[in-house]
C-alpha cells in the first residue's frame, strides 16, 4: 500500500486514477453537470463548507454560496 492509502494496482484502470486524485486532493473541488448542478464533491470541499455529512448531489451551484 502506498502512503496515500490507495493500492497502486487499483490505480491502473483509466477511471480509478482521476477519482483517487479527486478524493485525495487538498484543493476543494466539485463535479458539475451541464446545468451547473453538483454531481459530487471531494472531502476538501466538504471540510471547507464545514458540512462533511451533508449531501451535495443535486444542489445548484448558485445555491452553495448561501449555505
């Protein structure tokens, strides 16, 4: 196991590596759809908003500013 906690063999699939980077990044990030609706957020964004247990999926990006 590597220091980041992800098994190096699990990062061989084309989708696993970007997902691992997204989840482990210190920079707050979210993925949005074409209508700017949140699809997922990484732990850094949850921590930045101070709401780790909150469900963000389906929220409009504009609505996050007031939360």
